[in-house]
C-alpha cells in the first residue's frame, strides 16, 4: 500500500510531475504517491505538503419562483 499525499508547488517554484509526462504541477496541487522522487522535492523545497485540504464549499441552491 502506498502513502498518498497532497502537494502544491512552493511559492515561486514550478515542479514537473513524472507520472503526468512531465507536465507542471498545478497551482492547486495534486495527490501523489509518496515515493523517493516526491520526497526529494519536499526536501529541496520545490513543493509543500498540504496536510488539511479545505472542505468543498457548498452554495445554497437557487429557489425557483412558482
């Protein structure tokens, strides 16, 4: 079983995602398997680990007029 973590690029940094053909990590971050590559990115300060993801905001539905 792999450990999954959510990472975001560190401010002012771009980070490729090997699992995605080298495309850059989106600013909102991504959930990835913690492996040696991502651990090095964390150690080097290229990405930051997001411990608590913000809860999805729910907007009240618009009521229709009868």
